[in-house]
């Protein structure tokens, strides 16, 4: 698997988990939970891509 695909799979999974966690904590406020999940997903993708590029 390529590094991009691995980072993408991990970041999508983490973003979904973070989004559902924030959705529960904000009492169903989907706007803020979606924004937080999107930002976290992009950051996790970039971090994992950097780590995988250094390792591999």
C-alpha cells in the first residue's frame, strides 16, 4: 500500500471517530462537530504522511 492510502484510511477513521465524539459532547451540534472533524482529519493526514515518508 502506498503511504498516501495508509494515511488517508487512518485520517478518515480518526475524523469519523472525532466527529461522533464531538457530536455527542456538543449535544447534537453537527456544524461544529463536522468542522472539528474536518480539521482533525486534515492534520492527522498530514502528520501520518510525514511520519510514513520518514519511516519508509
